[in-house]
C-alpha cells in the first residue's frame, strides 16, 4: 500500500482504512489506543464479545430512534411495550454478532428491569414530545471541516427545527447524572458535528444539547446546559 503526497486526504484515508472519511469514534479510538484502532479500522478484525453496557446503550438508542422516526412520519406515538420490543430486537442482534458479557451483578433479568425503567423515563419525559419540526433522526451528514483532512462523517441522533433555532441533540446513557464538566468534556463531538449541521439552516441559531438518561434506580432524563453557537 503506497500513499503518495499528491493523494487527496479522502484518497489517502481510503488506501489506509478502506474508508474515504473520518468518524468521531475512529478518531477517539486512535487517541485512546492506536493498536485498537488498527485492529478495528485497518485490519477489520471482528470482535468476539461486546459488553452488556454497550449492548444496553445500543438498545436504548434503537428504541429512541424508532420513536422519533414514527413521530417524524406523523404516526401515533409508540407504546412503552413497543419501545421495549425495539430494545430487545437490538439486544438480540448484538448477541448474534458476538457474546454479550455481563458485568458484576448483571444478567438478562437486571438488564430487562433497567431497560423498562429507562425507556419509561424517556416515554414520560417532555423530550419525547419535543416541540418543533423533526427534520433528522440518526441523520448522516458528511463534509470537509479542514482542507488537509478527510471528510468528516457525522451521525446525529436528533435534529429539530424551531422558528428561531436548529437544535442538534445527542442521546447518552450514563451510570449517573452528568455534571456540567462532563457535558463540556463530551462537547467536542457535538462541536465537530456542528460544522456540518449549521449548513442545514445557516440563518438560524444552532443549539447543541445532550440528553442524558441515567441508569440508576429511579432513572431520570437530564439535559446538561446547552452549548450554544451563535
């Protein structure tokens, strides 16, 4: 494999990884462990196991995605049971990809009770009935953010347009309620995504927001302070 200086950033990335773009998850994986990055994005080695925590987060995201897709299509709101069905469909799919490894004091029953609480919290929260027009759910945006870098591919959980703003919302699951410091630390991802999202409605204020669903008993859904780009 030869990467020449005259290759465009997208071409160079494609030669190295088979992808002609960057993703936030790939960049952070490289920052945390270059060898893990190589195994996942260059050698494309399959993972033989996934943590229950990761599978749980994926299941919650799948249920929330289905909820907002139905809302965007103008359909009646889903029931709590339908959200749980979406969660378990995703959980089963993860299990078919590799072994799901449970942590201490975790099993299928505890995961089920937790999913029930978390999705009920979402279902009853004001965010499930967000005001404004939903214009994107798990929306993929792609574009250049710097001439010397490959394109950035962003996958945004929820985009809602109101009369005065474009709201970009990213859902997170967490063991406990986020602090403002945690929101600021995680804000790098949304700040990058904002470079692409602002093109959807350049004349409006762009608001970036995390919606954090905690996994503690009596789960709550909290929104740390917005990172507003004027």
